[in-house]
C-alpha cells in the first residue's frame, strides 16, 4: 500500500492552476494574501525573490519550486526590497486574457512564474500531509531528482500555451509536482524540511512504515496495538513507544484518522448508505461511526455528504 498516495486520495487532494505572472522589469512586486489552502510557485524562467513575514528574502531561480503548505501570505518581487502591490490589483490592471498570464511588461530580463494551489476536502487546518510540512518549502530545481526536473520542464513548456490540451496536461502534472517535491523533502539527507514527529518521516522506517501500510490497506480490520506489533515482529511495548516517537500519536489514534478519511472519501464519491460505509471502515455501529466522524469533522456524515456534493 502506497500510504502517501492513499492519504492524498482520501482527502480529495487536487491541483489547480492560477494565472501566471510575467515581468520584464526590475522593480516589480506582488503581494499574495493567505490562500486558504496550499499553494505553489514554479519559476519557469528568470529569477525573483520570495518574502514572508517570518523569513528574509529568498532568491528563486529558473527551475525552483516553492510549496506553501498552509497558503501563507507572501510576496514575490523582482528585487529583494522592492515594494509589493496586491496581486488582485495587478490582475485588474493587467488582465490575463486567453493566455492566462498577468504580464507586467518592462524592458529588462524576463521572469515567468507558474502559480497554482491544491484544494482538498475536510478541515483546512489539519491536512495530514500539509500539516507535517513547514510554512515554506523550497526545492531547488537543479539539485532535484531527474523525475522532478522532467516534470518542471514539461509544466514550464505546457504553460506557454498554444498547443491543444496544454492546460489539462499542466494541471494534471501539478499533482505529480507536489508528490515529487514532498518526496524530495522526505529523502533529503538532513530531513530539514520535515520537522518533528510525522507519519511522513515514518514512511522511511521499515517497521513503522509497514504498520502504516497495514492500516491504510485494511482500515476495516479489528486492529489492536498487539496485533499490529505481532504482524511487524515487534513487542507490543516497543512498537507503541516507537510509533508514538516517530509518528507523534498513538497507533489507534492514527487508525481512527485513517478510517475517518476513508469514510469521508466514500461519502463524497459514492452513494453507499452511511451504515454500509461505517462497517466498511471498521465501525460496528452507525452510531459509533457518526459520533467519531462528527468529532473529527465537526458535522455529521449525512451533512458532510450534502455539503461535499455542492462543492465544485
């Protein structure tokens, strides 16, 4: 079981492209408000600077990818200390048109930024992947793995427009971009991009990673700490201690989150009765499931389904 892929699928994670930004001047700057979801910038051409309230200016060059897991308000500028104008104002003054590019003009070196966001279903404050990442993650394009470099090049090329299906190709690849960028963070030798206990770092632990796979593959099973420990050939106390230390929560608390996430996906994507969904994810009664689901999402399963059906 690919735990990472299963988490993204269970939370309805998807990529959306936003209007690009292009400028050929040195003194430009745009301020982006809190996105309300994760966002990203891919520097398709040239160089610019990224600023947030909590970090000094960071230079970005062609091929770099910046993830903003919690959609932190930030600024993109042509120079480290350039003033920034709200992006909405720039977009109004320079309408994207058919190319989908907010072109600020100018007569200097060109910078082009491909922008996007990652909407998902559920609580905006607790996505299991995004909450494990820092506010800003920069993956240098030139030092990334060959697959990520290839995706960056394809997205940069497809977003120049003009070819049939370019927008569809680029949009689909944004999700691949996200996975590869996060994977690069996980596999980074110093693990600097993923701090503290997290199921993301636990994926690289052979035994705890195996336990996570078991829970994602069969959330309906009547797992206990002892049965999980036995299956991966660990003692119960050692498994419980190691799981908590690496993942940051207990095995059964993690299992509960997996079950609720799977149930949420079934509520969004199927017409199965709530009672049937409850049993399929391991709950013995619809009442127990509804109580657990409401505790996690703040609303009952039936209302969650109705709300999800009205979302684009």
